[in-house]
């Protein structure tokens, strides 16, 4: 089995990286680096995406000749691969397309990142109504994200049962596999002399404790900085130790930049605050080497896993994170760092927020804002965690080493890719033995909303052109026939007809005044697709070249 990757290509603006783009790029590169596959099929929308896919292969010393493009409608090639993987949840169309060719021919899996968008939530519901199978999977990077996905799936199951009176169960698998980190990279960019160099560039004294936040600087979509600023200031005051908070990342817009800097100036008097713009040539490797503590207090429903805590662990930093989403799976409280308790409103208090998002009274940013502003971090526990780490160098070292060991043992890419390949092998075993869900009956369309147009509009014509009729030639002169065929209004759409070069061969079997049963023609011309042959005869009848007899 050689899993085919459905790769659409990635944006080129590295100065403003999105988490999903970083995760996707790193997955593809790690897949080349760690996979046991010999060949790397790729379902790409265009040559540009395929070229980028091959470039990533070359980056990882994989001969680009081992990569080849596969058409998404080429069921034979996909069956040979055995598996199609897409790095987001949106593989519904691929599931329906597979039904056209055979649902047991290959497995399909995807990966969920943000689960809070309307498109993602609608997709989760479609897993029940689309012809998904038990040999398909949606990979969840954290247990919290799996819970969020299953909440939507279960609501749909309840609704469909209420609507139809029958039980509906989604047959798919929902395994939890975390995102990975290139531990080699973080080994290379940390330690001395990089630590001293980075601190000198920010004029940080040896006795200053640097708390680092790394990532997109967006107080709505990533993390509100206020709890972090409040916690750092209190820790600086209570520990009587110089504390320097460094934000390393980029602002989405001027609003976020103004908001962060305004809050920092207002809250922090004793603690120093610095901002390093992603892509700053003075800090090509960020500030991982120069920091003493890493902190990320995610408080929004868009966050799913969070790469930066495991990057910090790979850098040997003790980690302070909110007890939220995937962070809970990543950081062991009291071992690699501290997880700070969070508080969110109970179920039922957000129904109006949900309806406003559904009805377009609010946009996605409003949806995130309305939720995160009522989610809080336990400031007392945060300050306590900071003080423990600020005041105890040996604890920082111990937790940093534990985190680094955990990053290597659990989150290093070779282990993650191995987990993916084990899952794909398990899905292949299911496909070989499990019963098919909603097998396609012979007369059933592959998709209820895309029926055969001659079926859907069967009541439009006076009668139907079919294999049970007979056909005779009207225009025997090939030159005269070609005049009609070559007209723009004559030869409209060739893809549903037989090849033009086969046309004389077909017409050679017909004579004026001597109708031939269409079934006989089909038997005489076995190399021609029978459906296309009948459609071609119907087309020739339209042009007046042939005449149909019911």
C-alpha cells in the first residue's frame, strides 16, 4: 500500500504563517522523511501543487521521480494505492466519488484542525449522510477535539433518529494521533552560543528570567494576552526577580498590534515586555534558545492541538499552559511544566451565540470573540506556577529535560508517521473484512443529488432513445455528414460520445432503409463503450444523420 496524499499546495507568505499551513508543510516533509513507502502518489489540483509536492520531497532527499500525480477520478490508481489521505476534514466529495466506482476499492482519511468553523461543523454532520465506511477515518490531534467532533456527530444522530424513527450511526473511525515536531531542528537551534546571542540582541541581563510566547499574535483567534500579562507582572512583583516577557510572532493586523501593546503598557510596570516580529533577520530561529520558560494560555475554541508547547518542550523549556484542548494531552502537570485551570460557561449559555453565527448576524471572528471573552484562566495558579519556576532554577532544568524527553519519545515525527501508517494498515484490514455500509444498488445513483439527468428529467421527452430500438442511416455521404458534425452547434460536447475517429467505423455498419437493432450494433462493436455508443447514435439522430425507430 502506498497512501496517496491529497495535496492542494500551500501559500508562499512565510512572514505570516498559519498554524494549519505549518502543520501541513511539516507533515508532508515528515511523511517523505519517515514513511516506509517506496512511491508517493499525490492527488493534486494542478501542476503547481504537484511541483510543490515534489520540491518538498527533494528537500527531504527523496528523488522527485518517486512522486507521481494521480487524477482524483482515477479509481484504478487509487485502488492500487489503497488509501487517500487529506490533511483536513473536507473529504466528503471524495467519499461520494468513490461510490461511483466502488466503495470497497480504497479507504479515505482526513485530519481535523480547527473544529469551530461553520464549514467544519457542517462537514461533521455530513459524515452521517455521506456514504462513509468503517474503513474511513477522521484523525483527531487531541482528545478534546475528538469530543468536539463527536458532539456534532451525536447531535446529528439524534436529529436523524427523531426525523426518521431509525437509528443512525456514523461508521467511521475517530482515532487520536497528535501532531508531530521535528526534534532535530530544535536541538540545532537551541543551547549555547545561540542563547547568549539572542539575549544580547534584546539586551537581556543574565539574572533576568525570560518568559516566551511564540505564535500568531491575535487576541481573538489564538490567545488573549491579558491573563499572561497580569500573571507575569504579579510574578515579577511577588518574586522580586527581573522578569522579561517576549512575544515572538506576528500580528494579523494593526488592531491586534495596538491591542497587545496597549495592554502591555497598561498592565506591566515592573516586568519588561518585548515583541519580536516573525521573520526578523536578527532572530532567524525565533527566541527558543534565549528563553527560560515557555507560556501559552490558549482560551479560544479555534485552538485544537497547539504546536508551540511541543516545540518548547523540544527546545528544553519548562512549559506553562492553560488546561485547555490539546494542551491537556501534551503537557504533564508537575512533570514537564504546569497546566493552569480554565473556566468556561456551562452548556446552554451559548445557544444565542450559535444561532447568530448560523444566521450570519455574526461572523467567525465574532463567534470566537463571544466565546473567548467568557473563558478565564486561574490567575492565582498561574502566578504560583511562574513563581515556582522563576525562583527554582533546578526545577526549570528538571522540567525542561522531562519535556525534551517526552517530545522525543511521543511527538517526534518518526513516531507520529508510524502511528499514521499503523492506522492506514488497520483501515485496510477493515476494508478486507467489514460489511459495506449503504451498498449501492444497481439502479441507484452514486449521489442522490446528482442523478442521471435522463432519469431526473425522464418526463420531459415524448419517448426515450434506448437499446431496445433500431437505427438506420439517413445521410450516407461522409462529406455531407462531416459538414453537420463540424458545425459549432453540431459537435457540442465530445466527452460523452465515442471517439471521432471511430465514427466512420460505426457508420459503416449502417445503411439507408435498413434499420439495425441497436443491441446488435453493441455486440458487433464490443471495443466501444456501450453507453457512449447509444449516446452517439442519439446525437447522430439529432443531426439528421441517422433515424431512430422505437
